[in-house]
C-alpha cells in the first residue's frame, strides 16, 4: 500500500502536468487569432488568379485583362513579331532577356505580361489598333518616352527593366490561368 507522502507527490505531479496542459491550450487559443489575422482575406484570394479565354484574339490582336488590380496585356503575336523578337541581338537590349524566356515553350505566339511601365507605373500604348507602338512595334509609354519591342523588352527611354511577365499557365489551347 502506498504511503501518504507518495500519494501527495503523485497528486502534485498530476496537478503540474494538468496545469501546464491547460496553460498551453489557453496560450494557443489566445495566439491563434493573432496569427490567423495575417492571412489574406477572401477578396484578395479571389483576385489571386484569373482565367482568360483567348479564343477570340486573332493573330496580331491584343486583349487587356485585370489581375490584382493591374492591366495584363495578352498579345497574339504574328510570325513577323516573333521573328523580330527572336532575332534581336542581346547587346541591343537595356535589360537583356531572350524572347524564349518571356513566353511558354511551344507557345511563342502568345505574349502575356503586366502592362505597367517599369519607369513610373504608367500604362503603355500599343494594345489597341492605331496606338503608337514606337519603332520596334511593341509598346510606347507616352509619359516619358519608354519604348518596348514585340517581346515587351525595354529598348529606349528611361524605363530600367522589361515589362514584367506574370506567372501563367495554359489550361487548354484557349484558356490561360494568370497568377
């Protein structure tokens, strides 16, 4: 039979363990709302991706969609535009990047990029028929004169970098998921 001293020690150990467990659960319950509030809200998550039907964009045509509050340019490039982009010498580029790095393999006819000038955040012209496109046939930012080629690479003007290519994937031949 156990003595009273042994019983008191085992009761005390149980009380320490139980108190520690309740304290840990209470701390987790108090801290979780603080951690959970740092997650993006539902409206932000809804804008994280956008699916775009490109079936109506003819060769040489463009489409502008909004993703995360920014314009995204989708251009169905002509063979001449692709050839001009591929054959541009890297030493002629301010921000050297091969055309193949800006398009998906096997889909060079589709160029998808964020339509915001990398100089001061203007929206370049060149998406609509009749827009000024500059000497390289791509996009032209009239605010400060930045000129982009048919691959969205900066060629002239104060912009320091190429137009940004977002993360995207082709879900089908005519459906693209951006983001």
